[in-house]
């Protein structure tokens, strides 16, 4: 297993973005307001990895995220190095199938993956998602269409959905 994790930070219109990748692809995209908090979150998520800050080495990924934030309809095509339980990966694949500008409820996602009663587990998988934006858990809402929690803040979730609706 590759335990080298290169990461970088950049400032975006949504606050700070931390992107981390292995040799296989992007392993994490985190959103926040403080570099120290994002770096601590990265360390907690990947305790067995050697982490090296490499802003310059992640220029391509930063440019892709910035382009997505400016024009969400274009999508965010990055090679991902996803690691989760079988259930989480199933949920995350389903989330990647929700187009920009659309939303789905937790129950909708549960039905899509063949586990119609597992809407709470879907919500937990969304909360465990380490790759914001590329695995668009921000597109999942409550059954009544209301916004529910978002690991990186409901205000960011609203901003992302508003940008996608305008695209």
C-alpha cells in the first residue's frame, strides 16, 4: 500500500481547500476556514500515511477544483483513490451519478443502491466522505428538500447548490 500522501492548500471562494493525493489519485478534498484545522483533519483521517505539503505538485488538482467552483456544470474530473467500506463506496458511486444542479434525498440514494431502508447509513456514508466536491455529498438533501448537515458547513452546501442551480 502506498502510504505517501502529498497535500496542498489553496484559498477559494468557499474558503480554504485542502487537496491530498497518493500516487494513485486524489485521496481527499477538505473544505474549511483554517489551515491547521484542515491539516489536523487530514492527519486524523489518514494516520498511517506520511504527509508532505506540496502545493506546487497539486497545481493541476487545484486548477480543476477552481474551474469546477467557477462553472460546476463542467464537472470535476479527477482520478480518485477512494478507500471506504463496500457500503460507503457503493453510496459514493451513486453520489457521483447525481448531476450538477440536481439533488437526491438520502432515501433516493438508498433505493438507488438497492438498500431502501438504509437511508440513515447513507447519511453516515455522506458524513464519512473524504473527497468533497468530486464525491458530491452536497447534492443529498432531506426528503422534504431541506438542507441537512454537511461536514463542511451547511452554508457551503447552500453555496454549492446555488452555484450549480445557476450553471
